[in-house]
C-alpha cells in the first residue's frame, strides 16, 4: 500500500521547516565534524541559502512543494519537501528530502512513483541527480532508474524512462 500524502506549494512562512528538512539531510555528515550545535546550524543555514539560490537561478520555473502526511492531532504535518522542474522534454527532481521520522515508510517511493506516472502519461523521462554514496541510490535502482551520463564530481544523474520501464510479468 502506498504511503498517504498530499503536496502543497511551499510559501515563505515554510522557511523554518524547509531549513530543518535540509539540516536533517546533513546531520550524519556533520556529526563527524566535531562542530558544536551552533556551528552546525550556521553551516546548514549557509548551505541551505546557497542551495535555494542555485535552484532558483538554474531552474526558475521549478516548483518547491511541502510533502504533508496525515496527523491525528493536527490534520496534517510536514514530512519533507519535493522540488520538481517540469519541462517540455523531462521532469527533473531537483530535491526530494524527508524528515527522519518520515523516512523508511514508503513515502519517498510513493512520491517518486506518482512522478513516474506523471512522466509516463506525458511520455517524458524522470531524472534526478544523486550523490554516488547516498543510500537513496538503492531506492532509485529498485524503481528502475538507470545512470544517465557519467558521474560528475560526487553526483550521478539517473533517469527513469517510460518506454524502458520494466513491464509486469504476465501470469499464465
């Protein structure tokens, strides 16, 4: 069963939670630095601002959305963010990041599978650039993404193509 979620466009008031989502993706890496909490927080703020500026400059039409999940106490709660650039020739995921409490529950898979369905309906590839050592690579591999060009620095662009998608096996 796919994880239940909804999306809504991110707004300026979401900045604190977007910063927290970003910081959560760097927590393990920064724990090894020996920096105190203030140094880690300052570094994450600087890196988040740089990432936001980069995405806005290079993908000005991309949409940053908040990933929301049901919450009995509040109706919904933020579980992460999904940033997608929809172009005439591709759907490109700039970023999909979930808070630690939302990881490992099928939510990332559900978001990507919905994007795969959108890409398939439009006859477009779905792409994302992922760090070569990122554990999410296993998820992309399971979903049928394949390398799309050479590794560039720390990143590998991967693509899912509707025409090349694995067909379900027929039972006879």
